[in-house]
């Protein structure tokens, strides 16, 4: 994983990842600051997030982004820069099993070997089904 940050921009890159998400802690934005996140292509955009997301825990978990890259951008008037508190506390990257559609995580199906336990095809597995 690669994390490159400059004052107002940060790029998180996890080679081969299918999803990337970030926890910001501390997180605190002044009144006129805005934070926006993008996927690697710039086609998926979340935000802007603002001072309305400030909270007593000083954290902001960012939405899961499809692909191996997340870009984080902050815009803030120069008079308020000293009040911005942002740090990437955790990066999570997925490599299988999830798709992201419109910011929502969708679990991929396991495949064609699934048997619905209410069907007669599951009769040999009744004990196991009760155990679940």
C-alpha cells in the first residue's frame, strides 16, 4: 500500500485491491472547509463532507471506494487552515468478495454450488441447516 499526502491532497493506493476505505482520526473541519473523496478514475465522487461531520470522537470513516485508489482532497480558506485536524489512522483494502455500487457494499455470490435449505435438494443436509 502507498500513501502519498500533501497539504490538501492525499492518495491511497493498494495494488490489486478491489476496494479501499480509510478512517480519519483525528478529524475536525472548521466552518468553511470541505473534504471530498474520489476513486482512481475520478468518476465516483463522495462529499463534500464539512464541519457537520465533526463529532466528539473526532473520527470520520470514509465510504468504501471501488478499485485500488482513493483520492482525498480538502479545500479550506487560508484563514482557517490552522484549525483543520486530519490524519489517516487506518486504511483497509479488499481483494475479493465485495463489489461497490453507488457507495454501497454488495457481497458477491459464492457461486453455483449453493443449495437453498428450504428446497428438497438440501434434504441430506438437514442436521447442518439446523446448526446454522
